């Protein structure tokens, strides 16, 4: 009999170590799921409890609507945190409430963080209207941001009507974003779907993005980014850049986008840089198995980026673009020039590879391509005609 005791003790210890997750329900901290009572303080208190818990913890947000002002969830925390959201987080209707704080929901300096589920409604319309009226407006807030998060995850989240970008991954390592939806009107300003910057090892899988700016924008210092099953449009496409705003800028390297579709978007696969000197670069980028439907610029490298054609620099772009592969890109262009490579005269694009490109122009006439300051190679069918 006695010999069993150590075994039983071991089993109970083992069971505990595996399943020991402590749950903090925001309701018990005073949050009301009525969409009217300010839940910011209860959310922050639930976070403080979870962040200081000695074992893995879960913050639970039950069904219902929770009114949330700008909230900063700061680490480092003692152990893993999972934020499980079954409800909807709504911002105040008055856009000034979160509009002056850059961030609506900010997770900062946290390791091993999962945000699972949830609907975010930032009520961006007030800010867009303000901007359209020409009045002086607050800058606006990004909806959900990970700053300095290592080993993080955003899964099953839906974000609508962000004031600015929906999701921002900045200065992070190993963050997985999956099964997400981002929706805002076609003409809403600066509502990028997902922005990645200064981060390594980010993966984005299965994202549906219909928004007013880039579906995914990729900023300086992005390395080892993987994107697959992205549906984009309306929106401005998947954009690397704009880059070269400053001279001392980090490069972008090893980015893959596969098995994705663009529909009615302003761009498909875009690389854009300002026309001024910079130490930056874009290299080892792979676009594979992409379908375009009525896309204005299905494939574009623009090293003379100049939004609204106003007061932009007009030097040679210092951003060195090389090793860019486009493979199996098919579908329709909404404009005649389906492939544009407008590269820098001081730093021509090099090692650009085209394999099996089949893009047609909707209006029965043939699509065209445009090449400037570019070197590379091609194989398979290339349509529109290869200008490399
Ligand atoms: C490139 O990025 C992928 C993830 O997309 C990663 O698995 C791979 O190791 C990276 N390659 C290098 C050379 O870092």
C-alpha cells in the first residue's frame, strides 16, 4: 500500500502542472456587458491580476458588449496569458475619446500572450467624417497593437471600423495571426488591415480584409514574414513600404505571400519606396499562387512613390530591391498596365524573377507591362509580354 503513495502524489502534481490555469472573468472585476458602462478600469484590473499570477492565466470576456476607452495592457508578466474574448469591445461614439491616444487596445512588453476570439468596433466613422470635413482632428488610434510581444498570437478576431490601422505588430518576435477579419469602408482613410514592422517571425494565415488602405502593410525591419490564405479587397493591396522615408532605415527581407486572392483592390503585390537616398533594402520576397480579380495594379514596384503627386522627393531611391520572385500569378487587371516595375535609377532592381504570369486586361485589349531600371529572368508563360 505504502508504495502507491509516491505514485499518487506524482500523478496529482503532474495533473496540476498541466491544467493549472487561473481564470479572471472581467465581470467579477465590475465590467458590465451592456455596451454603455465604461469597462476600462475592470479590464485593467483583470489584466493586473492575470499579469501578476504565478501560474498561467486566462482573462475571460463573456458574451455582450463592453465599452472600452484606450487601454494599455503592459508586461512583463509572471506567466503566460490567454485573453479569451467571447464578446464585443466597443469604443465610445465620440471619436475624440480614443482619437488622441494613438492606441485603442495596446499590449506592450508581454511574452507568451494569446488573444483569442473577440469583435472590436472602434467606431471610426466619426474620425473619418472629421478628416473629410477639413477640420482639425485628432490623429486617431490603432485598434489593437502588439508592441514588443514575443511568442504571441491573435486568433479568431474580427475588427470593424478602426480609426486607423486595425492590427499592428511592432517590434515583436514570433507572432501568429490567424482566422481574422478586418472590415472598414473602401474610402475610410488609413485603415490598413494589418501592419507589421520591426518584427521577425510573424505569420498571418487565413485573413479576410476589406478596408480603406493597405490590406497588409509591411514596414522597415520586417524579417521572416509568412502570409497565406489572404483575401484582400477592397483595399490597397499587400504593400511592402512605403520605405525610404529616412536614410537610416532597416531593410525588409524574407517575406512570403502564397495562396491568396485580391478582388477589386487598388493594388495586388506592391513594393513602394520614396525617391530619396536610404540605406534600406528589400530582398528575398516570394509571391506565389495568387489570383487577381479586377485589380488596378496587380504587380507593381514603385520607387517614385508619391501619394497625391504632391511635394515628394524626386531623387534616386536608395532602397535596394533584389531577389523578388513572382510565381503563378493569374487573373484580371482593371487597368491596361498589369505589371509595373518603376525602379530606382541610382539602385536598379536586380534578380527579379517571373514564372507563369497570366494577367489579362478586362477590356479585351491586351494588358501591358512597364519596366525601368530592372534586371532579372523569367520562365513559363509571361502575360502581359515580358519587359525584363
Ligand atoms: C524565412 O522565413 C521563413 C518563415 O516565413 C522561415 O521559416 C525561414 O527560416 C526564413 N529563412 C531564413 C534564411 O531566415
